[in-house]
């Protein structure tokens, strides 16, 4: 992304990244979390108001990234993180729906990690529980596994990267990967057909 156009696109997104995605530092107390605070919820409603300048800048930056990657034949797959302070009783489904609607309208395949973390203990996933709600090493391990499955399922990495030793059968592994196909917006039907055939696994086993 050293190209000048890419750098300018990155600057446009980075300048508004804190307002574009739900994840950020959240300071908490033992007495409770901010998710129940009217002011906390109102803050995010303002950030994701479609008329708010920050949202409009985010939309513009996403379109520029997508256009650049398409011109350069680079896969562009945005990843949406949830707020790790509230995954056990999440109040921001509507934010993920709004971001997802944008990506679908623009024809952009994306990965939303909310369902992967929904219902888990927030303290187990945070860098410093009740202080810094950024994802810790446990959360990042789960993120990596979800993204790896997505990349394999959509042929964005070579099938040779599939693990040779797995705890599940080949049939079960490809059934897991099949779950990630629903995220695809732009996909070659012939390629998708080769991935899973009657639930029995890939058309060609990795070498």
C-alpha cells in the first residue's frame, strides 16, 4: 500500500477509524459497565447517525479502498470487531447491521466477528479486565482462527495451507468452512462448487 493513492485512501480511513468501528478502549468499574448508561448508548447513536460527518467520511474511505483494491486486483475484506466490553449482553447489533448493509450495498465481502464472540465472558477477552477492553491474546487467537477459515473457504489462500493434522475429520472440517461461504458477495460460482461437493469435502485434497 505504498502507492500514493493507497496512502491517501488509508489516511482517509485512519483519520476516522475510532468512529468507524465499535472497538475502542472502554474504562469500566467493578460496580458496572457503561452499556447500561443512556449517555454511553447515545454517544454511539450519534457516531453512527447516517447524517453525521464521521459516518459519511467512513463511507467515502471504504469506497476509495474498495476501488483501489479492485483496480490492483487485491482482495479487500474488511473485518468488523465487536466491543469486547459487552459481548455477553451486546447492545450494538444495530451498528453491525448498519456496517453490513453498507458493505453489501457496495458489493464488498466482509467478516463480522460478533457472533464468534457473542455470549463469552468479556473479562476473559480483554487486555486488562475492567480497564482496557481491547482484545487480548485469547481473543486474537479466536480472530485468527475465524479469519483463517474464511480465507480457506473462499480460496483467498491456497488449500495447501490447510492443517495436515486436525482434531476433526476432513468431512467435519469442510462443513465448518462451509459456514463462511455465506459472507461472500463476489464469488465465482464454479470456484465455490469446487470447494464443497455434497458435504464430503473439497474436490481435490491438499497435497
